[in-house]
C-alpha cells in the first residue's frame, strides 16, 4: 500500500478506452479487512475512487509521493496480454450489473 501513497503519480489502463490515463493519488481510506480505497485525480479532470492494489495489472506507479521516479516509470505502457484482457471481460461490472465504483470502472 505504501507504493500508492497519497501524492504519488499513477497511470491507470482502462480497457473500454484502450488507453492509459495519468493522475495523482489525492486521498486513501483503509476500510474493513484492510481494503485501501484510493482517490485518483486524473490529469483530464476526472476523479475516481478505486482499489489500486486489486487493479495492479492495470495500474503503474509512475512517481513516488516524494517525486522520485518509480521503477514502473521505465516500463512501456501497453494494453496487457490477450489473457489479461479476457480476464477483464469476464469481470466487466456492466455485464453483471455491479456497482462501477466497487470495481474501479472509469466514469466519464
């Protein structure tokens, strides 16, 4: 959880848009069972609350809260493997009628 501390920069991949969105973690709340929900303020003005650790295959740490670059910052940003994309399709909250905030779906 320390990797995604308040003040760090992240890149989050959203399958529907097939692109990465950059933003900063502006708040984090630890709930029941140690679940950490992080508020991400995206560079495009959107704000979202999501579990960055559960979405780790789709989240890259770009810079730590102190501004130092993270090791993920040097890795290429891609859409993930075909297997990862298939797993995401199975978990699509719109297909199951789930709450989009609980699964970290990007709201536009």
